[in-house]
C-alpha cells in the first residue's frame, strides 16, 4: 500500500489561481500537505493566505490547477463530476463559519439533510438526526428553528449535520469566529470529542488562536504556501 | 429532499404568496377573457345548438351567419321535401319582432316560428308549461332570461321591482295579442334579446308586413344517408344553400372572426396576461432562488447532484404553478357560476380553455424554473466558504 493510500488527505504540489491576465491572483503556490487518519489539523494564517482555497480543494468543491489531491486513496481528479459529488456526499462533512443552517427548517431537518442527499428516507433520517442532536447536547431542541437557537447552539446543530452521515473527513471553516470565547471553546470540545476518531480526520481553518490547543498539528500558511507544520504538544 | 424543497418554499411566506398571486392573476386573465370569447362565440350559433333535431339547415345562398337570415318563398319547402334522402323538412321563421310593454316601452325580441304540426325547433327544456301548449290560440313561449329580464312586467311604482312574466300573462306583439303559455330555457343570443317561440303560422301573423317569411328549412336526413351528402344534393337540386348544423355553426363563427377584431383584442389581453404572469412569476421566483442560493450551494457542497437540485427547483415551480392556477381558475369558475343566470354576457369555461391556460401557466413556471436552475447549476459550491 503506497503512502498516499494510508493518508486521510495527501496534497502534493497543489496550485490554484483565480482570474486571468493582470487580474490573476495565485492563491496556492505548490502546497504539500498530509492529514493522517484520526488527526485534527488546523490551517492557520492571515486573511487571504489561501486557507479557504486549500480547504475547498481538499473538500473536493474546487478544482486545483495543478498537483495532486488524494482523499483516502482516491484522487478526486480521476472522478467524473457526478462521481465526485457523490463521493463528497458520502465522505465529507462541512462546518461553516456562518453555520449555513436553512432558516425555514427545524434543527432536526437541517441535520437530516446529508442523509436525505444520500437517499435515506425522511423518517429514518430525522430519527438519526435526533440522535446526533442529543450527542451534541441539544436534546429537546430538535424542532426549534435556527432563529430560536443561540449562536453556540446553531454551531452545534451544524456540527451534528457534519457528522450525521459518518463522514471520513470533516472540514470546518472558522467554526468559532462567530462565537464568544467560552462558547467557542465549548463548540471545539464538542468537535474534538465527537468528530475525531481513528477513522475520521478533521481539517479546521481558523485564525482564532484561542483554540489552537485543540489541534494535533497546525499548518501555518502565508501567501499561498505552507510555511511550517508544527505538532501541538 | 423534495420535502425540504417545499419547506424552503413555504417558509418564505411573502415570496410564496407573491408568486402564487402572480400566477393566479395571470390565470384569471388567461381564463376570463377567452371565457367571455367562448361565451360570445356560443351565442353566435346558439339557435343552431338549441335546435338539435335537424341535421341540415337550408337557406338563401347569401346568408352569412345565423342571424343574417334572408327570407325564402314558402314553396321552397316543398322542393326540399322532394330531394332524395330527405326524411323530413319543416319551415322555420327566425326574425325580430317588437313587443310593447305595459308602460309603453318596446322591446326587440327574437322570434322563432316553429312548424305548426311537429313544433320542431322548439326549446328542449321547458321550465313551465308544455311545448304542445303552443297549439292554443295566440300562444307563445318565452325564454327564461327574457321572462325575468327585459320582458318582465315593469313595476307600477317608479324604481320598484319588476315582475317576471308568467303563464297566462299577455303580450302585445306588433299590435297583436299573444298569451304566454310556457317559459323555456334557451341559450342566450348574440344580441341578448328575449326569445319568443310560436308556431310558424302565428309568426307570419305577428310579422304581417313581410312578404316572404320562411327563414330556414330544417331538414332531417334519412338514416342511411349522410347529412353532408343530402346537403350537397339539396344545394345542387334547389339552388339554395344547404349546410349541416356543424357547417352552419362554423360558418357563423368565422363570419364574426373575419369581420371583427374580436380575436385580436381578446388575444392581446391573453398575451398581456401571459407576459405579466411570466414576468411577475419569473422575477419573484428568481428572487426566491437568489435568496436561497447560499443554501443551494450548501446542498451542492454536501453532495446534492445537479439532477437533484433541478428536481427540487422544478417541484417548487410546479407547486406554485398548480396552486396559483387552481386559485385563479377557481376564482373565475366561481365568478362564472355566480353570473351564469345573468342576462348579460357570461363566462363559459370548457376543458379546452382550462387545459390551454393550464399549459400556459405550466410554460410560465417552467421558464421561471429554468432561469433559477441555470443560476443554481452555475453556482460554484466553493462559494459556501465565502
């Protein structure tokens, strides 16, 4: 078994640019990165350094210009558009900075969405969503609309939604930036305790230094490059 | 995911109601105006429809539509009866007579003089009395709308309620007395005049000043002959125009279409309804999609296929189309039902009209969905991280 096949994520020489001509912006300039199974890796760096672009490539929602991105032994570029969409639906969970919960759906319905996308019947999906919401400490709030929940509760709903279908990789974009310090740490506790296990890896984009201690490794980015990767003790 | 799509739609109540209202208004315009047009067309040949028994109408070759009757000599009836394939042929007088009311006012009425013996051409539905009562002296039958409307007895007090004509009431037609022996149901005529039925002989008395009074000869073809064949034979042998009932209806209809701008005017309103409906619905539906674009992006990122997203948007569009059309058609149908007994021009709905307008609404919502689907499919899922 090759090294890339044992990795959760293997990125080799990834480049990505936006625009053309004089407006061309080089967002990624040859990224080499590995994420190990069961690892929580944080991507940190100043705004505009390419963190979000890299996480988008890793999550398979953005095509790199060059280089190789392999998830659990699967090179995403080898997949057709539809195959990649299906692969993403089964293997990747998302947590967004702005939560991105559908305002007209209840917490349980929001959580059930990845299962519904994967073809699970509504009643089973809702039942599983209830379990996940209980796991993130939201028992009794399953039928609440997002507007009836606090910021921390909404992010916990988003975490439940990212985990409900047991993805092998969870990508989080600034999961605590919209939360106060205490709430942010509680949310990270939930992520660390529920999301990370030997079969699942997490990649978190953040510039919130208050949560760096939750990471197993921290990759520092600047100007489209990984400056250094340090292990957290 | 379809339930999710519907919940997203219902959740944005303002836009949902806006789209429904837009489609309902478009539906109303696209159903109501053609409904009136159908009603006008129906009245154009109502006499032909109401007189259902004969297969063939024989007339002067110059006749262009049902109300354009040109009198024939009574002897023409015997010539027609002599044509091979004719089972029977009876005379019909169709003309306009003035009825003098108790208060001195006169009302123009359409008079139908039926064959004295058979009374063929009489009303199919009698509300009061019997058709055979026309054999009584001075007898006439009046249509229900006329009896309740223009021929109703005026109140003796100014502004008072008029009294509908009843059996036993008398009328003065061309200074001759007529007695109402029945009230019948008849399709309204294009001129919306009251209809008076009487016998052919009595009709000649009421219209004494006219020399030739035979308007049409109503013919039944023998069972083993097709009406078209017999009609062609009558034309060939008598020189008169003989047309099947359907041909005569069609001819009457085309006369109006060709000699008025009715289709253009009604068609313009229908077109406006379609354009307004498409613009309003398309705009609001597109805005609804734009408002939810971020969430469609989330679905895409989470693995929703293009096909799934297409169906979600299509379902939303079809649902608002169905509900909006249902409300619009329902309102028009309610209005049509409420005014069906009115003496004025009423709405007529038929399955062809509802199918046509339904298809137009379907086209509107499909266009709206198409624009929205394009936007969603072009959306990069990576946008959700921005």
